[in-house]
C-alpha cells in the first residue's frame, strides 16, 4: 500500500493564502507521485485531525509564524510524526532574523549592517544613515518591509504597523536580488530576480508578471560560486534539513564582481511548480513530482 502523506497548509499566519497555493500544488504532485494524500488546513483542530488520520509522513507546506518558526515542528516531534523540511531549532532560528543573522555573521557570512531596535526609537531618530530598511524581525513575504529614503517626510514606521514593538533596521543594499535553493545540503543554482523597481515586495512575489526569474543568474562566475557556497554554509550553520532558500542582495553598482549580502534563509520556501525552489530544481533536471517525492523520503523526526 502507498504511504499516506498529510499535507499541512493554510494556517494562521499572514502568509495563509500563499501556503494554501503551495499546499494544494504539492498535494497534487504527491498524488501524481503515487502517494495517498490528505490535505489539512491547519486550524485549532490540527492535533485531533493528525491523531485521527495517523499519516505516515507530514508534508509541511505552511509558511510564516506557527508553521515555519518551530511551533508546528515541535508538535510533530511530540506526536512522533516524520515531517518535511527543517526541525524545531533551525526553523525557530531562521524565522527570527536577528538570531539567524548573528549566526551567519559568526560564520563569516556577509550580511547588511543593522540592529534590532524599537518602533519608537526609529521614529524618534534614524538608526542608520538613509537609505535604510525597516522590517519585522520574524515575518515573511516582505510583510512590513519598508525602504526609508532621504527626503521621505512621514515617520519611517507608520501608525498602521502591525508587527509589534521590535524592528530590524538594516542598511539599504542597492543592486540586484539573488536567491539560491539548497536541497540535501547542496546548492542547486542561483536565480536573478528582476522586479519593476528593484524592491521584491508582496506583489512582485505573487502577482502575475510581478517579477522575472533568470536561471542561471547572469552574474560574474566568482559571485555565482560564492552565492552557492554561502547558501550551503548558512543551511549547515543553522542545521537545516530538506530544502531551504537563501535570499541575497548583490551590490554590483561599482561594477562586477560586486558584493553579496545575505538577507535571510527561508526554511519553508514557496512550493508551487513555478516558485523559486522548484524552478531551480527543474534547472537541475528534477521535476516537481520528483522534488516533492524526495522531500517526503527525506522527512524525519528528532526521536
Ligand atoms: N537590507 C536590504 N537592502 C535592500 N533591500 C532589502 C533589504 N532587506 C530587504 N530588502 C528587500 O525586501 C525584500 C524582503 O526582505 P527579506 O529580508 O528577504 O524578508 P522576507 O522574509 O519578508 O522575504 C527583499 O527580497 C529585498 O527586495
Ligand atoms: Mg525574503
């Protein structure tokens, strides 16, 4: 009999809609790969549903808080259900940008200069010379990310900010947007993401025609190799499992080769067939059903 896979999707985070799309697409591909599949929209009854279904493996297609930050991973450890992607610690560290950036820096990985501060402090006085970027310490999909430019008159953080008191302020890195997928500890390739105004915001990420992906990224070959190496090191430094995706800014404004800066590692990257990780896997000859099948085979628990 084929293995029974429960696909977790939706959930409570700001990235609920994105996760529903990832989850449905993964469920379809898993059926193509021959698995028995149950789709679960992760709500208050999640534990009861998992206990009743008794799946062999949980495919975690959640994004954002609760699903990407170690919470659901801890629950699955407790239930002893093998699950895809990273474990509790790596997920929690990756979701908390100040923590993961600290680890990256301690491993010699270049990141933008920046610090954790508060909404009140930023609005009282610029924490860095403009332009700089403010972002919530633990969101995704560019929610809350704002570029503060010289000449902006409004307070850097507007009253409708919904992400708590803490703010990560970073030097704005001009140039290009690169991303790297890592699968089984090996980097698959580098994508150059082209957007209309150079800011990879929510619409650029998900709206039709919002961005263009160039694979392999047409950058200096030293930079290409460096991006692969830094991504594998970041994946290892946090102890990630399965697939991850690392986002970079590449400052080539002074000519090539320029300088790479790691922004973050995503332990639950987007998983529609046209998302960045599946696209890089396809570039390496791994089609979408084969990718999700590998992820299920790679699933595990700490105990
Ligand atoms: N320091 C920075 N300099 C320039 N652009 C940035 C910087 N930080 C974030 N951005 C822009 O905002 C996007 C989202 O930021 P990121 O740190 O990756 O958070 P998220 O978890 O929301 O994806 C980036 O892809 C990039 O376009
Ligand atoms: Mg990002």
